[in-house]
C-alpha cells in the first residue's frame, strides 16, 4: 500500500498533489477511522490555500457523522493544546510548516495532543486507498462549530509554566520575527503578557511570506540578523511558518543553530531538576550529551522525527526532549514541538541567570558539524547500509536510524532519506578539520559501496 503520511504529515504542492479531492478524502478517512463519533479540532497556519483545503477536509469529516470545531489560524502547538484541553478528542492541522508558500499539508493529532502514531496513520491510509468511507444520511451528518479561544488558551497555558515574576523584573527587550506565519496570533501577545518589551517584525499574517521564506535559516534571516545587530535587544526570537520551532539570535546578532539552543535548554532543565532523562534523535550534537551528563542527566537517542521523540519521552518519563532544528518539547506543558514555549523558557533562563545569551552559549562544549549527501537509488539503500555496518564491524555502531559510527569524541551518521534517493551524511568532531575529514572519507566510502552493488 502506498504511504501518504511522512515524518510530519502529508505535504505537497497546492492543486497538484495537495488538492481538494485529497483533502476531502482524508477528511472522510479520518471520520471513518474515528467511527463517525468524534469531535475533530481543525486549525491552519497562514497559507493562502488554507481555507480551500480546510473546507474540503471539513466537508469530508462531516459527511461521516463526526463533528468539527474550527479554531481558525493557530500555531500547530496551539491546535495540539486545544485538543489536549478538551476542545475536541482528535485534531487536524492544515500546514506545511517551513515549506515554501506553494506547499501545504495535513497533519493529524491524537486525543492527548501528540502527533498521530504511525500505526494509526496506516489505518487512515488503508481507509483512504480502499475508499471504504462512512457516508451518513442527510440528518446524521456531523455538526460544525467555530471556537476562537484556542490561541488565548494556549498563551495562558504557557504563562502558567514559567516564572512570570522573574521575567517581569528582568525587563527583557526582545526582537520578535513571526515570519508572517501563525505566530503572529500568539507570540507578540505572549511576550507582552510576560512583561517583555517587544519589537516585532513580519508580524502581519500573510501566506506568501513576504518578509522572508518561512524556513528560519541564516540565509533567509539576513535582514533580521542585521536588525538584531542594530538594536539593543537581549535576544531575537524567530519562528517558522506554523511556530512549532524557534530559532534564536543572540544580543550580538549571532545566529544560533538549533543544536546550540537545544543543548542550552537541556542543560538548564536538567540542572533545575537535578538530573533526568533527555530524549533526542541520533543526529543531535554531542554538545547536548556533554552538557546534560555534566549535571547528572542521561540521554536517550531515537530515530529522527518529533513524534518519535515525543512518544519516547512519554514512555521513559523524560524531563526534556527535542531536535536540532529548533524544535523543543516540554513535558510539563505538552508532548510536541512548541515554539511559543521554547521562546518563553529561553527568556526565563536569561531572566534567572542574568547572563547574556552569547555567554550562555559560549559556556557549552564546542563541536563542529558537517552535513552533506550522497545519491543512492532506493533499491540499494538497505544493502549499502548493511555493507557499511560490516565495514565498521570493529567500531561502535548505532543502527537506530541509518548507521552512526562512533569515533573518539566524534561520530558519522549515514541516514537514508525517506523522500529522496539520497543518503544524508552527518559528521561531528571537536574541530572542523576532523569533522570535514570524517565527512569526506565516509562520503567516498558509501559512494564506493553503492557502486559495488
């Protein structure tokens, strides 16, 4: 059976592979999966195609007898918090997160607010492809309602999880870049409620993302970085399109890659709790492990994917988790990547330590990373990985997700892409020369293995 759901839902180009027929049938499949007896929370980000796709999806759900609660434009974590808070007992988010504006997507949320597990996605896919949909009589179709309190509920939930008094006393000045996305409806108001002085840019919702592309990379944030250098702000906060991730820029205008902010947050959480388990994918920097272990914590590595991290956190009662792309998960609030919560917690750290963000980052262990890729036909991927493991039989090898080879204070990860005929090759070491050497050697090695098959 073909697969619809990727690591973060279904995505595609609007009116090509992501069209109203697909959205309607996914709605029918979701409603059928739920037995036509459910209340489904539906929210969107700011993309121009959202109303079109939401209408089609909603119609499909209602046709099965399930009810729909439309919460409007919300960050993905706000929709998830709405489900968790009882607005409904299932959720669907129309979003393509950081992808360009011509893309959109559909992501399903389970009763507890977490992203749907793969076993349930497969059940929905089976219904979708077999078209074995429930179709209720005219007087048994679902009810539709609107609820505009999801963002308000989300903001108040975050405020309860941080030390508001400490933040207000610190009088922190923040530059906030909402990327014309869903954060426009929450983050300015959240930071104002925390007593911050907020300077906002790209804070008007617009699905074409005119300020800059919605992926918060250094290249896309040049204007924001220049502005950060020009004003006297303690930190700069940047969200992606659906605000489930946050990237930080320090008071000097230095862009902080997600592995740095993740390691800093993990250290501070473990320090405050005097230990605990942190969950993160295998591609995360050793910087996090060093920082966590220094304060009595432990690290559990998983496959790449926020839902996988979240479910491992639940299973092992972790105190924190997240990915190196700026996605952080705070179990005291909810088990999903949460850009608003990450922003509030980082501000709390600055308020309580009294330190500059650059100083906090400088106090972390230093590592250098290289990321590259190797072309490989899908049919050869599994065989090539087995041969790579055999090549490194005398080394410590982790096969949690791809093949990760451990060296002295360094590692290399060769991981097959789930969407492209390539391997992603990551290397890390304490200095750039060694990281580059490891990347080059292993890229050449995997190329030779592929050719030999």
